[in-house]
C-alpha cells in the first residue's frame, strides 16, 4: 500500500549529508527561516521552504473519482446494484457528455488550503525549492498516468510572462517526474490569466493559443511526436480548457495518446458549463 504522505526522502528531499544538521541549526538561528504556509520557524530549513506538518496537511484527492478527468465524485452519485457491476467506468457529467482529448488526467490534491499556499509560494514568491517535493508527490499519487509514457510536456507560459516570473513552474515540476522532458509546445499569444476568468470564458481564452515550437514543425515533428504517448504537466487544472487546447495541438502533430497530471485541481461544486464539442464516445 502506498503511503499517501511519504517521508521527505521519498518526496525528493536530498539524502542526509555530514554537516547538514549544523547548517540547519545555523540557518534557523541566523535567519529564523519560516515555513511558507504556517509561518513557524523550521527546525530543518535546508529540507525545503515548508515544514513537514504542512506537507502532511495537504488534502489528497481520493476515490470515487471520474476515471477520465479525475474529478472527485460525490458518494452515491452513481448507484449500481451490488450484483450488477457497471458496464462503464465512473464518469463525471462533463466526460459523460463529450469525450475529452485528454485520455486520463489526475491531480495530487484539491486546490485549496495548504496545497494552494504551496503553489502560490512557488509561482508568485519564487520558492523553487518546493518543486522537487511537489513533483515527487505527483510521482507517487499519479503513477499510473506516468506509467509507460514516452515523455512529459510542460504547459508553456508566454515568453513575456516567463521572463517576468523568471521560470515556468510547470517545467520545474516536470523535471522531477523521472521522464524525458519535451518542450514541443509554445504559447503563441499572450492570454489573460485563467484565474481571472469565469469558467465559460476560459475555453475562449485559450482557443488557438498554443502551437508547436517552430523548431519542431519539420522532420522532428514527425519523428518524435508521431505515435508517442505523452503526459502534459501543469500546476493546476480547473475546467481543463488549457490542457485540452494543448492536447489538440499534439494530436494534430500525430501524438498517439495525451495524458495529463497536475499538482492540484479546483473541484467543481457547481454544474460545469458546456465545453466545445469533443469527440464521440464511440469506442472510448
């Protein structure tokens, strides 16, 4: 059985080295290194920007979930007699109505509380030391999605936004997943932040926003992407609009299967708006 909250060493923390305890003591004494979530002074600041108590407080997503997009389902939402197994896996209302381009998507936890604070510290405070442990959480919690994949592809930022931030958080996390990192996608126009938009507007905002990188539009496009099984990586999934827009580009480039993993997902507590028509459920 997989420990839902593995110890630090299993989550990307570096192995113990001589003198590390001394360094921890000096840093704690000189700089009073506070946890980025709870603000308490950490005993071991060299192990990262957040304390172990806060990592253990991350609210994980657990079954029942939609077997396609990973959306948590309310208990009893789909009733099946004990002696009659379901003919199809459990699907949420959105995935039942249309077939997403993403074959399977999973996230570590809900975008709230501690996990939201951790992601904000990474993205907006530049606490890059959080990326290894966030990535390792994906390796543990989303292992089936990564299994037998050829590569991971981080969702790109527009160059202007990446220059302002100094990094792409999706790429930092992707580097920790133990698979080759392909940078085949680019964001060809600067879009409004998805977090500022209503759910229905998010689909329009990213429509046509992504394309293959210019250096992948020739032979490399055919030789590397054709027939590949890839996993998109991002920090947060809400409506899935961004991931679907990226998947469309990859499908047109010949990718065989597109999956997705994120650190967090915003759990929908209201009926989701209709997304653009997806593919037929026939044969899914």
